[in-house]
């Protein structure tokens, strides 16, 4: 369902004033504590011959970001974040919130005198998506004060403030029933009002002042934010992540299945509707998630600032006893035949309990080009850590009909610098140590390396040494003692 909300320029409205607040909620809000990522892909150009707008702004994206930050001052249990100069292809059905300026609204004409439209996609009373489309058929500038005929353009900043108010969840008070006469940026006609007014601010407070407490995980000197990116197929080509809760106490983790937001990172074949399932060691399904905003624990996930940026991605929070677990990432079958694409499994250990998640392994399909198997992790705390990284293939047979025959592994730091690499594990300088630790791969063609790492982010890349394809396994072992 789409609801189009219009800011009309048919006339410059007079300013009304009457006591009290009369803001008009739309009836939809974001999941409490959600961080709403706004993908800005507005024009980069300025008026001919100008290096900035009259108010000093240097781009439409900068003006839009300023307008979002103005709203952020009055939002407690919801915040805007910005993807400036986004490369995400805008779509009104992808679960992302895009901000663009075009001559049409996803193929439809703008109404007469319409400056901008916000397309709201709700599910019940919860926002799924709220795209903002500015009309490029009219001239914009950015300035303060009354409409200036000498400039010959509308103030983009006040229009943006209005439209982002719709994204917050506010409607037009002057079109409410009964009609309100208030000074507000949210009135339906552009006016000489160029800042948020008391009525607008009261509306924001009414929607997001109350909510679950904001939470934080506990910093720890262990592996955190473990993730694996791979091409998700069907059957045995689904992506399967495994991990062990180590120690004698439970561990609380957030697991995420990411797909729809990956085009913003330049991935063109992203999984369009990811589903994740959490299984115990005996194969029992403990939890599953399709669209994370539908989960009963959605606001708790958002309270840890671990909410996926896309409403159609998946997330689970669980407190797990010591033992082995698997996470399966696949596509939701909605009947359109699209069941494959690049996806991401992520594990966040909150360290709010005594146990820890470690020994991460993810199985996925390795083909060519960007369709490699990528394992990412962060060494937390302020101490170095010894890890073993393995790339497994041949020993997956006979459980897998098409195992990767000759896997290689590269380990790179956050800047992309090569830390270490290996093709056949027996050739690694620390092969004897890896074997003594009981972590030698079963097959000589498989790969392993052991390194001591400083705190920071790292990426393990598994590909074929001979240009082949097949199902591979990337494994990351934390060698420090379990709690």
C-alpha cells in the first residue's frame, strides 16, 4: 500500500496562529529506536555560475542532510542517518528509503503545483519504507526568510524539512478534520515559514519521546561482528553459518540476514528478500526471521543499534546455552521465481552474559568474479589475538555434490592490505603449529593460516586456486581461552 503525501505550491500560504498544538500524525511510526537510513541521490549541480546557494550550502545533498539533522534534535526513540551521494538505485518497493529529484514519481506525473511527494509504505501502523521525490520541473535554491521573487526559485531546505516530517510520521495540520490554523512547516502549502515550528516539534515529541531503553553491548577482547558474504542459491547452495557458544555460561547474540541494502554498496545481484533460521546442534529450529520489523523483539534489536537498514532484511536476538548452532540464509519464496542472489550473514556477540560466540564457519557457493566467499570479523578490545583462518572444500564431500576442489584463502585488513595468504595448508610457515592445535584441514588441497592480529577489522576471502567453482567453507577460530 502506498500513501502519497503532497506539499503544494499552488499559493503562498499566510501564517496562522492559534493557541495549543494541532499537529496531525499520519498513523504510522518507525519501529521504536530504529535508525532510519536515508539514501540521498539528489543532483550534484548548482545554479549556473554559482559555487554555493545563497545560504552557503554547497549541494542539494548537504541541504537535505542539514534538514535531517534538524529533525534529529527532537527525535529520541528514532533517528535519521545519512547515506550521502548514494549509489543505491531508487525503487519504491525495495524496503529502502530513497531521496531523489526527478521529473516523474517512479513513472507517474507530479500533480499541478506539487513540489515534492513522500511515498509511504506501511505495514499495519509501522513504516516499511518512505521515499521522498522532489520535482525537478521547478527551480530550487536554498535560503532563509520569505519567498524571494528575485531569486526566482523555491527554498529547497524548507521543502525538505516538510517532506522529512512526513518520513517522521506527521501529516498536514491544515488539512486535518477539523482543519487547524497553526504556524507549521507541516502545513500543506509552502509559506514564509522556513524553520520547524513549535507545532512540528511537538508532533515529533509525541511520536518518539517514549520507547524502550537504548542498550549497549559490553566491549570485550574477543571476536565481534562476524560476517560472511556469499552467493545464496537453493538446496545445498544455501548459505549456512555455524558457530559455537564457548564457556560455561550462555551468550546473547544478534544474527542478521542482509540482502536488500547491499546495492547501496555496489552489489548488483543482491538477495532481494532474505530469510534466516537458527538451528540447534540436533537440527531443531529455534527461531526464524523474514522481515525483522515483524519480530516481537524488533525494538530490542533496534535498541542495541543493530537494526538492519532495510525493513525486508532479517534479524534474530537470542540467548544461547553453550553448544553448537547453525544459521541458514536463503530467499523467501514469494512466487516470483527470484530465489538467488548475494547475501550476508552477520553475528554480533553482545557480551552481556558470560559465554562467547566463537569458531565461526560459513558454507557457501564460490563461483567467479565477485561471487567469492568472504568472511569478515573484528578483533575487539585493546590486545592482540591469535586466530586461525581456514578454507575448506574437498572434505565437504560426500555431503556436498559439488565441493570446491582447490580453495585458497587471503586475509586482508580494513585498508585492503594483504595480511597473510595460503593455498595448501601444509605449505604455510605455521603448518606444524596449526596441526598441533588440532586445526589442520583434512585434505592437503585445503588452506589454513595462523596469525596474531591487532584490534581492528579483517576480511578472509575464499576463492578457487584453479578457476573452478563449488561449495566452500570459511572458518575463523579464536585461539584465546574461552571464559
